């Protein structure tokens, strides 16, 4: 039975991944900064999940959780593209330092786990001139702190793998969706749009409605995660998306079609919104050749699945 650590276990991606991992042959350590009453209750009934509370800013906590782990899903991350540039030093303390502590703890443990890290399939690449699905070999020019932190984490993992004290799979994931998301989070347009629509609130559109993104459902992302637990390389970077671009306006049209009504839309602009890339679609050929992975859920089916889950 493989020993698996999940950091950020109570986040949207972490919670979704845990549901999948508990169905497999894994002994899981779920690491979180805060333990809610719901988590404490779950901890009493989940036989193959051991919950730990701590802080990745503490090297001591990191040393405790990495010991003897075979696989580490490092999912913990704070901030989003729209909020990351408000305080660069704070962003580094929240995201980069915890990752470095985790890597340092792995090095000192003498163990050699495989780290699976979700990078950003949009923010690390930055703007692209030619609207051709982006390859992993494309130049990376992140234009915000979110993308910079993700890109730096990739490089630290690469160097750590080269020095032989871990192996790593970096998944540059496109715009993942699959849950309702509070608008206060300012990330995840499909999730926030559906949240507002079902709550009878105006649909808040931040930035240009013509912006195009590659939307990939969380169920497909989880399958990619699981395919990475047996790495063939010491270090690899793989795009995870659909290879298809969908504009914000088209997402709204799909929602209106599924719900059979016109939605009240509210356009918002800000300096941060204007800095967002107008186009990002990933080339996913490597995911198929290296992992045998391809997405199975199209955007309309994915949104319908979200609505059914809420009902």
C-alpha cells in the first residue's frame, strides 16, 4: 500500500482528489492548516485517511509529514491571479516559502518521494502572440505573482530532482472547474457564474467577455493525477487541459441554454482584470503520449454535471 501525503487537503482540488484516493489502495495523510468540525468528524470514520493540522511555513511540521511518504500531492496554495499582486512579499511567504520548506524537509528526510505538483497552465506561460495551443516547450513569461510563484516552484522541483532527493511530475493545469465557488474567491469563472446564477444573483463578469480559456473538468484532472503516481522520468512537465478554447461569453450562452433563461449579467473591470491574458489554450498531445490521458468531459456536459451535483 502506497503512502500518500496531500497538502491543501481541504481546498477545492484537494477535497476532490481525496474522494478519489480513498477509493484506491493508498494510506493517506491529509494535511491542512485548519481543522473544521466537519473534518474532525470525518477523521473519526475514514480508516485510510490520517488528518494532520499544521503549517507548511514550519520546517518542523514539514519534516513530520514527509517522513516515509511515497507520493506527495503538493496542492496547498493561497491567492489567485486577480489578488496575487496586492502584496508580493506576502504572496511569497504564503506560497513559495512553504514549497521550499517541503522540499527541504524531503531532502533532510533521506526519503525519495514522488511529488505531483499542480502548476498553472495559463499563468506560467503568460501572453502568447500566435493563437496556437501552447506546448510545454513554449517560452514562459508569467506576468503576475501567481504565475511567477508557480514557475519558481517548478524550477526548485526540477533542481531537487536533478540532485536526486525526489522525483516530480509538474502538471500545468488549464482552468479547472467542477464545483460551485463563492465570487469572493475571484477565481474559477464557471464555478462562480453557476453559484451566482443558482443564488439568483447577477452574473459577475470580470474583464473582457471575449477572453478565451481552456476549461477542464476536475474529474478529468483527478485521472491525470492518478496516472502520475508511477513516474517514468525523474522530472517532467505536462499540460492538462482540453486543447479547446471557450470564451467567457460562450460559457454564459451555455449556462443560459442549460437553464433555459436569460441571465442578468454585470460587467466589471479593474487594473488586475485588464492584465489577464486574452487567450490561453493548451496543447495536450504530451499528456496522451506520456500518460495515456485525454479529457472525457466536454464543457456543456461538465456544467450539467455540476448542476446535477447541486440538486
